[in-house]
C-alpha cells in the first residue's frame, strides 16, 4: 500500500487544519455506499447497477469496512487491471472524541470488475486516498449543503470533467452520523468515506484522478491528485 512516507507511524496521519498540522490516530476505516439523499433515485441507481451485474445491497445506505492499511495520502495508487476508478467523496475523520470532527476529500477507488462479484472486496483491493488538508466540521456545518465535490480524470493526455455537484445530493451530516451510530461504528479515531455525487457521464478509466472539495462561503478548497498505476499493464 502507498502511504505518505516510510517514516509515518502506524495508524497516525497528518492533516493541515487552518494552517496547522495535526496528527490524528485512525484505528478503523469505513466506506458508506448508496448515500444519496433522494432515496427513490438511489434505488433506481441500484437497479441500474444490478442490470450490469453489481449485487444489490441489503440496505441503503450500506456500510463497507475497509482495512486501515488501505488508507493513503500518497500520489500513486497501485491497481491490478484496467477497470478501476475513483470517486470524490466526503471524508469524515473523527479525532479523540466523536465531537472532534474533521472534513476532507478522498477517493473510494474501486475495482469495477470485482464489484460485480463482491462490492466489499472490490473496495478492499484498492487504496483509499485522502487529502492532506482538512476543515474543522464547525467551520462548515452552517453551510454544509453549499459545499461542492468535483473530480476530473486524466485520459489520453487530457483532463476530463468526471463529477461536479453540491453535497446536498448526499444525505446530511447528521444522518450520516446517525447511520454510523446505528451500525455500531466506534467514531473515536475512525475515518469514513461518506458519500459521493453523481458521475457526469458514466464510469471512465484513466491514468490519473483529481478531486476538489470547494467551500464557496469561506472561499477555500481542498485538492488532491494521484496517479493510477496498473501493475499488469
């Protein structure tokens, strides 16, 4: 797995919050799937995926535990095969208490060919990159729905728009937290990739992935980018 550097202590990650570097311990990692706010559209999407072989989830949203060894703040993700892709996600990082919450952007990079066999395994086999900068939840909670996720994918020498929407397309923070509590997720020292926005034009597979979390109210952005290295290419 590709982490920031060889000196990183086990389970400790560094994020910049309001200009200061903060070391955060992460003991558990999760992906929250099918987190669309419009439940009817979410189930329509489930049916569409089922038509191409992706198993239907038992519930919506769905929780997928992933290994903390898959977490990465590096610039490269190593994959097997040419059918893997990222999606820009809200990432919630809980500190030493459930009230200490940081918000950043990450990518639920997934093996799409394996997804038709087992969704959780398709997530587990790929690194889960997230940015080195974060916001305190307190700084953005009052204008949460105005935050915007966007991503681009690099294909044949060109950056192509892949996603762009405000996060009111995703269930609200309070509902995400309530869902995690209901699933008995220990919030303290955990990280949750907590939902994405729709693709602009279906799945695409490229050589690089770029993601941006924008806060128009505070005039701030969080950016991250990584290369996708197919080991059998």
